[in-house]
C-alpha cells in the first residue's frame, strides 16, 4: 500500500510504499488479544502476599481449655477462622508471565500495524526532529490533530525531539525496537518515521 509522507508542519514530503506483509493483513482480534495478555501478564509485579497460619504472630499456648466451655475445641488463635488469624491458601509472590512463541509475538505486531493502517490511523512522517522547543512541537501536534499518538522512530530517537515532547500530554515516543502491540493499540494514532518504517520492515521480515 502507498501512503503520503508528511512533515511535522503538515506539508507533503513524498510517499512511501508499505509492505502488505506488515500493513496489509486482515487484523485478527484473537491474535491481538493473546499478545496483549502476554504483555500485561509479563509486566504484572506479582508482589501480592498474605500471612499464612505459620507466619502470623500469636502465642502458641492453647487459647482455652478443651472441655467445659460449651464451644468448639480450639488450640490456636492462628487458625484462619479467627480475626487476624492466618489466611488459608492466600496469594504469595509469584511471576504471572507465561510463554508465547517469538514468531507469534511478531505476528501480533504485524496485525497491530495492519489494524491501524486499515482504520486510517496510520501516519508516516519524514523525520521526528525538533530543537527542544515544546511550544512549537505542541502547536504542530495540535494542528495535525494528534490527541493520543504514539510515534515510532528508527534505531534511536532524536534527543531534541524527546526533550520537546516530554511535557506534551498524549504524545509518546519509542524507538523501533520498543514497538509493541499494547502501546500501538492503546493510542488513537500511530505515527511512523521513514526510519521507523524501514526498521520495522527489517525487524519483521
């Protein structure tokens, strides 16, 4: 597919031919769902923890006599049925990550790119460069109509552009190696630089 390449001021800088293998697929929700789920589970901290019966701090002395109380027999205040007792089979620190084949993850990224291209939310710019002036870049972004946008550059992101974009709400920048399904789908607009297009095509061949 062919797409116009624009400058940040909105002027046309040329055109680019996008690979159908990356941008022309029919997006599949099941593939995207599996990759996003893998990403979110891998990112989950898994630090949730409760104290079990052997970990709560109480005396081990029998709490009352065995017979004659008219109540149930108990030997420890640590039992789960008591207030502040140990939690039975509560959560413990663990990893929520699960495996997903590398080829399937790459396929998910292709479907995410294709989904943005199909809905008309894909923009290609000549380069992501700025002189560190936030006000200038913010005005350009507003004129282009980018409210929640992700910009994917080549192997490295221009430092001046990063500095200028740091305080602009709704604008995120990633190098090509940081491109991922979750971040692409979360934004309304996907912006690729020409270097970013080349890097993604080389990465996903």
